[in-house]
């Protein structure tokens, strides 16, 4: 068994950036129009994408001569903008991992018994037989006190 952790994460060191709010309908239209002017966006492909994404509501936004009705496009985006943004996922932005399987639980407990002993592991359990992870962390930290690991925490079995 290998339990490892490092004091400073990439989030703490500033490498991860939290996403900002989604752009407004006006900002989206401005970027599209700039892309058309710069030759990065093809008007016919834009019409196909709008029709794919919005169906009949996108009809008439781009005329036969390739002119974009910016007011209609802004209204389309504003009417179809997600309300409130994505659901919150916690501080890290990632969903929680799936629960461990029965086999993983058994292996974890067997490794703890090998590392800490039967008596210590039984003291870590609550009345329902579940391991108190706060007590486990404290026990592992005490176990590692004599080991020169610096800011790295590692327990292997």
C-alpha cells in the first residue's frame, strides 16, 4: 500500500486557473463578427453551426448575401444562455471519486493491519466498523514522526 501526499498542490502554487463567467451574448457576437472580418470564420459554416445548435431559431440570422443580423444573433444567444452556470463541484472543481469496491476496502484494511497492527486498526474503527480517517491520518503522522520525510508524507506497506 502506498499513501502519499505533498504539502503544496498545483492549485496553491497558482498553476490552475478558475474559469470566469461565460461571455455575454454581446461579447460572443462581437467575437464572431471579428472572426468573420479576420477571415477566421466562414459565414456558411457559421449558419450550419447555428442551425445545428439552435434549430429553426437560427433561421434568417444570416441572409442570402452573407450579411449577419447581429441583433437577431445577440437575441438568439441571450435567449439560449445557460442560467446560473454549471452546478458547483466544490473547491477543486472535480467531482468526487467513485466509492471503493469491497475488494479495495479489504485490501486497504489488510495493508493497515500489516503496517500498524491489529490493535491499532481496531482502535481506528467506529461502532459500525468504519475507519475514522481523521484518526487514521493522525496515527499515520505519529507513525511517520521518526522518519525523515520533510514536507512529503508517505506510508508504505
